[in-house]
């Protein structure tokens, strides 16, 4: 076997150093990209460019309730015991409403799963009443009461009432349809799902379970 020439040793060392530097630079770039994705990009809302007309019709035709403000519209789809929805409503609604955002809440009663109910008779009655009569004060009273203590005073039952039961089912069907439509633009339906329009008219959507998403919504609606 021939011995390496005196020149080959330094060349190999230089090559190894170049590779090491390249790997370090690559690692730094990838690390920076990951940080950008983890701290910002992953929490950004999605522009909704497909199925806009149908999504808009579904939202407008749903039984939303709101304080009736004159600013931009923000729809939030929620159910009563949803902790992420409650956190968003309590923490973000005051900031949004302060700049005129009309916070439109669509409450639903979760469907049964494997034969087990995931909503109560009182909850179904209240959801039906909100859809039928659009009472923001009723929504506020409901959210201001502990879930287990709420008796829906003065609210007709939905169970046993064909029309009101149909309203409850319409809310459930709405979430199924919206989930299918929003998926086309990368929004995976969850609670709360938020849909709004930016100041320049773009429709946006977000499954805003994580507080890191909130700043983007505020910015779009002029509440940052």
C-alpha cells in the first residue's frame, strides 16, 4: 500500500474542516427555521380561499348571538364546557369588543359518542333557544353561571320538542359541514374555531385552541 503524500494530509484536514463548517451552518439554519415555525408560523391563521361563499352562508344562517357591534365580524364556534373557548371569550372578547369587533358566538351541543351523551338536556335547551331567539343576554347569563348550576330558567326544553330538537341537530350538522369545507384551506376544525375577515376583506380561519394564536387574530381585527 502506498503511503499518503505529505500534501494529502493537510488537504484532508481542510476538507473535513469545510464539511464541519457546512454542517454547523446547516444546523444553525435549520434551528432558526424550526424556531420561526414553532414561535410564529405554526400559530398563524389560514387564509380561506376555497368555498368562501358557502362558508359565509353557513355562518350567517347559523344561530349566532352577538353584542351587535358595528365593526368587523368574528365568528366563534363553541360548546359550553369547552375550556379553550371559555379562555378565549374571557380573555379576548373584551379587547376585541373595545375596538368594535362584533363577536358572534355559535353555540352547539356536542353529539352523542358511542351511545353516550356529551351534552345535557339543559344545555340542548339553551343552545336551541340561542339559535331561535338570538339572545346575547341569555348567552352572557349562561356563561356567567357554573355549568352544573345552570337550570335554563324560562327556557323551553328541546328534548321532546321536534322543532327545537331539529335546531340542535342543525348545529351539529353545521360543524360537520364546516369541518369539511375548512379542511381545504388547512384549518382542522376544533373548539374554538374562529372565522373572521381582515380589514382588507380577506376571510381567515383558525382552530384557536392555543393562546399563541390570539395575537394574529387581534392584529387582523385591529385590536393589537
